[in-house]
């Protein structure tokens, strides 16, 4: 995930800008049957702490829980295919 995508997204974000990121949570790959597509689908999983460490190296900080402007902290949910997801907001600090 570090490759070019996250560095470029953080580079073009202005100072104080907020970036929301949602991804399938875990490690490795996951293959599930998706009845909507009628096929098995494979997904890359990402560890939220590793993603946050990458973002921190690019001057992004987690919007903490209790923030007035956005939901804060790290939020988790499971979709109808029993795939775990993670979502959080980060702010560009410099």
C-alpha cells in the first residue's frame, strides 16, 4: 500500500486537509463468494496500524475520537459477505 498511492494522495492534500480511508482489514489475501457477482472474489487485506504508520511518515495524523468536525478514532464494521473493514480520518499536519 505504501508504493505510490498513499504518498501521492497525501502530497496533493493541503495542510490541515482531511483524508478518509476505508479498506478491508486483516493481513494477506481473502477470497469470498460474492452472490452479487456470482463468483469468488479475492481481496488484499491491510493492517490498520501499518497503514497509520505509513500515513504518519507522510505527515498525516489520526483524527482522534471526540473531534467536533469528523468521526474520530478507528472504526470497524463487517459487510454482508463477512469481510471486516476499517475506516478512519487523518489530517495533514504539515
